[in-house]
C-alpha cells in the first residue's frame, strides 16, 4: 500500500487549515511504542487540526497529565505497566475521580487475555480495546479518527448544554445588568457551539445601549467609535466594556466595519461578523472567530435567523430594564418628596445604598436585596399626613405632637398596603415596622425580636444611624465615635444584635456612602 495515501481524509474532512491541535496522550512503559505511534500519526489532521502528542510512561504520570491538561481528546492507554492493572486504574481515575467523561479512552494491551475485553469496556467506561499486535498503522488511523470525531461531537453537545444553561439561569431574572450579560453570553455561546464549537465570540453594541428610548440614527450607526464589547466568550471574555477598535485586530476591525456599513453578515475564513438590526438601537454585531470548519449555506441561514432574534431579545430586555428603572426612579422621587428635611437632603439615597450593603453583607439573596433597596425609600411615606410644623420643630415636642408623629407608621402602611406589587408590599411593612424595637418597646404594635421582619430591622438601624450622623432640624450632626457608642449601647435593646455587629465591624463601608451622598444645604 502507498503510505502517501494512508492518511488522506474523506471528502467531508478535506480542508486543511491550521486551526489548532487535538491532544493525544500516549501512555505506555515502552519508549518504542511512543515513537512508532507518533510516526504513524505524524501527518494526521481532522477539521484543520493536527495532533499534539503528550507522553506518559506509567500510570502515575498519566494521572498527572490529566490533572495538568483538561482538554485531552484521546488517550492510548497501555493496560500492563508498573502493575498488571495500571492502565485500568488510570481509566477509573479519569472517569470517577476527575469526572472526565469527554476524553476517549482506547486501551492497548500486549496481553489481551489478562483483561477480558467485554468486562473491561463495560466496567471501566472504555471506548475501544485493541491488542497491540492488531493495531497496524491503518487501523490506528481509523481508531483515532473515530475517537476524535466522537470527542468533537461530545464537546459540541457540552458547549450547547452550557449555553442553554446560561440562558435558562438568566431568564429567571432579566432585570439586573449582570443577568443581561449572562443572557447574552449564553446566546453567543449557543451560536458558537452550533457553528462548530468556537470558543471565541462576542456581542458588540453601541454606547447608547443603556438608553433604549434613543432613536436610531443611520449616521451614527456608521460610527464604529461608539461600538464596544458588551459580552464575550473565550478570547473576548476579558474584553467586556472595551471599545471594538481596541478589542480586535485591524483586519478584524475592517470586517466589523464592512458588516456595519452594509448591514449584512460577513464571512471570512474562520471569522463571522453578523449585523443585528434593531428598532431601538443603532445596530449591533455578533462576532465569532476561530471556527474549526468552513461555514455552509445551512449555517449561514442559521446565523441570519439567529442574529435577528438575538437583537430582538436584547431590545426587549432593554425595554424591560428601562420600565423597571422608571418605576424605581418614581419611587425614589416620591420618597424624597415625602421628606421634610430640605431640598438638599440625600437621606433616601443613603438609605438605599446602605440597605444594599447591609443586605449583601448579611447574606440575603440577590432578589431580596433588590426589593429592599427599592422599597426602603418609602419607609417614611406616612410623614405626608403629619404637619410639617411638627416634623421640623426644633423645640421639645408635646405629648400630642409625639402622638401625631407616631401615627406616621400606621399612615404609611395604610397608604401602601393594598398593592399587589412585591416592592410596594415590602414598603408597606417597612413603613409600619421601622419604629419597632428588638426589645418589644417600639411602636405601633410592640413587636419583639424576630417577629419584626428582617428588612424592617435593617431599616430601623440604618434610619437611626443616618439620623445621628447627620444634621436634623432638632439636632446637629454627631461625631462618629459618639454614634458608634450609642448604637452599641442599644444593641439587643433597640436594634438586632447581629445587624449592629455588621454595621460596626464594617463602619467604613457605611461612612463611604455618607461621604458619597452628603446633604447639600444646611437645614433651615
């Protein structure tokens, strides 16, 4: 047989491109076996990738190689080395201890009767079992190409599963920017997987993406200086937020420029740049590089459909975020309108920021922290029914005036209680409970300890802390050491002890917020 024909691939795999390597681990205690194997497979390629050989001469060395390389495609594994079952122990280590079910394991043995083929394949999750005497150069080629195709397909499936998992995780909560990024990462990973498992992909959009009500402007759409990497995988995972011109090579930049200018999908070698049309933005790009195979007509159709769907999903998510942002701003402005500390008071901004720090710090889940941050601006909404003259009085209050002020907790609850929205429902509870005390001596219900909602206990502590550290109509601002002393003295009486501990142990975080949102004018 002509050796020149030995490793010619079939028509499906006839494109030779330098697109990386497949890692092949050779495990055998005979150096000659390593040399012969490398020689027989020297000219091998599949999907434009050549072979990269790694050698191990014992079971222990093989285990170390698997720990150091998590992308070994195929292992040619000798059974008998330092012990009669050394190879089988390696297979068991790979499958069970490393939980690696991707690498294709091919056993090679010079003593086939010692380890029965049927039992070994079933019990050790082996993909093939060959006697060294039967594994000629031609059969070795056949075994390796079959194993690599299997490994390639498994990895494609795994990439697809990972992409779907990201999308499912993100769909649980698409309101936060981090979830939006995860959503887009999942989408580009899914497309990369479908097109052959490219790990280098990016979603590129314009700087106006944060303002979905902006009107599309064809002139601006041609200005690539506004484009940046919004989400990326592989090579682009650490380039999120980077301008497009700084994230890609000059050649790749030209591809993006052409796709944006012509509003089309551009294919070039192993690169794809898909223009994504948008009703609310100046357009965006889906960029993939390092594809392991040429793009066929079916793939092009998929990319076209996918790019349109991606931008539609992105636009819809941005609109949802904009609606939530509008609602949040209305709540914050309403809360501020209910304040009677002066136009320059930033009490609401500080309360929201401190509530987020406290909630995250004590281990509340992300959704509960967000609700608390958005609801806490309305904790004093009941003040709208208390005369301003009483709220801003600098002299000591009469018993009737004290009673009137205490009514604001119940007033606030009555204003908000009928809402079906989780944020407003929580705000109603905060309004009613933020003057309850840990020891049960608060008002209006005299609740004690954990009978008070955790979020209300947080609001109580932060409200008092903010009042003490800042100037009020009835007092000047206290120095920090005096505030800490009073807060600590009220631990277990007025305040939840665990919350006091967190506040005092991380006081620098809360003081940083005080400095970021100071009250502007003096109280009058």
